[in-house]
C-alpha cells in the first residue's frame, strides 16, 4: 500500500531536548516536504526536498533542520525545541515530474507538545 | 507571490443538503493545479479533488465537484448529499506547474454537518 508514515504520532517533550520526527514514503517520490499546522494559520511549509541531498527552506524554517540521505526518508529535527514549536506536523511527498506530480500524499500527522 | 484565501472559517449544512465552500487565489501564472483537501478529526490530510488550470471542464469525484472560474480566480467546492462523515476541515491549495514553487494552502474552512 502506497503511504507516507510518520513517527511518533504523539510526542510530549521539554524545552531544549533534541528530538527527531521521522518520515518515510514507499512510492519512490522525489519531492518531500514538512508542514506545520496551527489554528488560524493553516498549513505552513517548513522545509522541502526535491531529491536526495537537496533541501530548501520553506516559509517557517527557523528552529528546524532536515536531512535527505535516502530517497524514502526525510526526518525533521528540532535541535532545541521551544514551546512555540508546539504544533501538528505533516510530512508529504510527491513525484517531481510526469503524471502524478501534482498530487501530494500526506502522512498521518505528528502532534508535538513542548513544555 | 501566490495566495489562497478561504473566506469562510466555519460553515454548517443539514445532512443530505448541498453546501459550497469558497476559495479564491491570486497568481500571475497561467499553468497551475488547484486542490481541495479534507482533514477529518483523525487529522490526516486526504485529497478530495484536484483541477488542472488548463482544463476547462470542472473536476468531479462522486458527491464532490468544483466550480473553477479561471478568470475570476475562484475554485469553490460543492458537496452534494452531505453526510455526517463529511464533517471536517477543508483546505484549498494551489501548486504552480513550475515545480520549484511550493504548494500554498488556504487557512481552512471547518464544515459541520447537522443531523
């Protein structure tokens, strides 16, 4: 089954404790992206990647890091989380070209609470 | 820069009735994609329907259809025969066919279905 998986689904942590949210897709997609969703602000893009070892900042990259060492994985790293990073996070992927490139597949979301 | 506006933060509709969610966008481009995503209480993002800007025919998926007015930059979603399972947050989104651009989301419309 084609899918995007994220782990963990729920996470409570404390300020300053490094954490990683994993994202993996099994569709051989080139494009992967991270979003955060906050009430009244909709979805905002954090980082995206157009292929292995190619990453770019989205709208709200501050406080986040990503890496793309393998095509299927795109982890989101919070080196020193702060309470303003409490949010719902989504990973998404899609093809970069050809038929189907326009459709993004979303993961189930990760709800993060930073105390 | 492209923007997507959903002017209705919340809407309600009686079960079995028809409801229309509005979306307008701003772009100087001529080739792009438009989407409606559904986010039920489970928080997962689900693609409802997509429209290619070069297609004049409005997209339809079962009870979901769009009214795409390219000149007016309007992309409304019509849900016919509303069901309780349609209750969700709905996001309108824009994606340029130039793949260097990121997908732009509206802030969402929360749809309530009244039994």
